[in-house]
C-alpha cells in the first residue's frame, strides 16, 4: 500500500494487537487507524482483523473520527470539548503552557500528516 512496505505494515499490525488488551482494560479509550494501511476504500478486511479498533480513516481524512466523536457526545459536551481543546492548543502554540507535573513525561499524540500520496 502506498509507501508502506510489508515489514512496516506487519510491525504496525503487531502494535495494534498490543492495543487490544488496552482496549479491554479501558473500553472508553478510542483506538484509531489512519493512513496507507486503511487506504481509500472501506477497510473491510481490517475491520474483521481488528474488531477492537473504533475508527478507520483514509490518509489525511479526519472525518470518520469527527463523526465517531460526535456520536459519543451530546452537543454541549462537544462544544465544551472543542473550546477546551482550542484554548489548550493556543497555549501550547504560544509557548505559555507548561505541563503539570503528573502529565510530564507522557507521550503527546496528534494527527500529523507525514507523507502525501
């Protein structure tokens, strides 16, 4: 698929299988797969292999995640979450945010497009 070689795809699948236990322990966590492995068609084969994955997204297409989140939250929760996220993002971008001690050292994740097609 795309620029992903088979060994990289195998490694990604291995890591995804590690998330299966995390999802069992913390069912509220959202597991998503995005990129070349998913492709631009409905990933039926991946849905069968990875039933614990909540959202599959084609490269640079966040709409499935947005729809998934909308379905999990009511309108007020969604608006409050969007506002809080925007404020935090502004603080990070302006360099005004220093993480609280209990959050320091944890990975920060974000949607970052690495390769375009």
